C-alpha cells in the first residue's frame, strides 16, 4: 500500500553555502516508479535524503502520506520510508538474516534494538522476503560472503520486511555490472509494484531509466528541468539536463 510523496518549494542550503536543491515542487503519486536523472552534483541524493529525513530541508515542506517530514519524527518516517543505497549500507559481519531483520527495528521497541531479539512473526517476514529475492538458502551466511548483486538483493529484502510504503533508492546499481544491474532493478521495481509502494530512484544510466520508469524527473543545479514520461525524453532534453 503506497502513499503520495509531496515536495513543495523545497530548498536545501548546506552549511558551506552550497545550494543543492533550489525550489523543487514535485508530487509522486502512490505506486509510481519515478527515476531522477541528472549530472553529478545536480542534487539528486540531497533530494532523496530529505524525503526520509537524513537531511533537513532549509525551506519548503515534504509530506509522505499524512506525515510531514521533520527533523524530530525520524522514527515515524522510518516506518513508512525505506532506503536502498549504492554501497548497500548493510553489516558485513552479521548474517543475511540479521541484516534483513534490521528492517523491522523501526517497528519494534528499544529492547529489541538492544538485545536484537525478534518475534517469530518477524523471522517469518524475513524468510518470505529472502524467498522473494531468491536468497532463502543464504539466510545464515555471513553477509560479506555474498556478491555485490546478492548483497543489494539483501538490501531489497530489508526494505520489504520494513513494509515501507515509499522506497527510495540512491543509485542502487552503480557498483554492479550491467547484467546484474538489470536483474537487481527488475527485482526492485517488481517488489515495489507488488505492494503498490511508491518508488523513487536516482540513476546515472539513462537507458535503464527508460526501461523501468513510469516517470522521469531531470534535474540540474538543484532545479527540475524535465518532468514527463520516458517517451517524452528526447536528445534535446538530454542536452538540457546534462549539457
Ligand atoms: N553534506 C554536504 N555538505 C555540503 N555540501 C554537500 C553535502 N552533500 C552534498 N553537497 C553538495 O551539494 C551538491 C549536490 O550534491 P548531491 O550529492 O545531492 O548531488 P548528486 O546529484 O547526488 O550527485 P552524484 O550524481 O555525484 O551522486 C553538490 O554540489 C555537493 O557537493
Ligand atoms: Mg548522489
């Protein structure tokens, strides 16, 4: 069950004076698969990180369903918004299962976080998610024994058990080979679609964006230069966004 993500007049100025995002208005309807494209430094990561509260907007508002994202409601936001990173952000020395269970922490008490004891229902969710990403037989391997593509699938299983209504992915395939990239993206997109989660992806590869997106948002220097269907993206658009 997805929710809408709404950004209104969003600006981000870092303490060093850099204006990474300069007035962005965007609404991502629930269940949409949107890809954000743009050159290095355009503000793509900053934009995503503000949606789950990893960065705070300097001005403007960000709303995820009914929830307005603030610097003091991280926990509520983490229940709704899941994130997949380029460098996986997993714990190498823990088992695959333990890494996936981390996706349940936002739903559990501090006691669970400290003693890392989860109810059987959480293990059941984790086994189901591992099955969905094709890694059920690797549950008790140490994460570091898995390949990059497999590790990213573990990260996908983690957002699945989080039961996130919104999934953010910041260049989730940037460190994978082309073939694995396509496999992982297929899995990410189908996982999001199977639960009507809203998916917002930052990508560097325009061809992959064309293949997987319902909608493309092209940004440059912190501003939206293109917002439309993949079929409306032309060579001219490419030049405008990446010039
Ligand atoms: N924590 C930070 N402190 C100061 N400036 C930052 C910080 N993070 C990013 N920036 C600056 O903000 C701008 C936008 O960066 P951002 O990482 O959002 O771009 P990006 O589009 O994700 O780039 P890339 O494609 O290289 O990942 C850049 O000029 C960057 O140097
Ligand atoms: Mg980035």
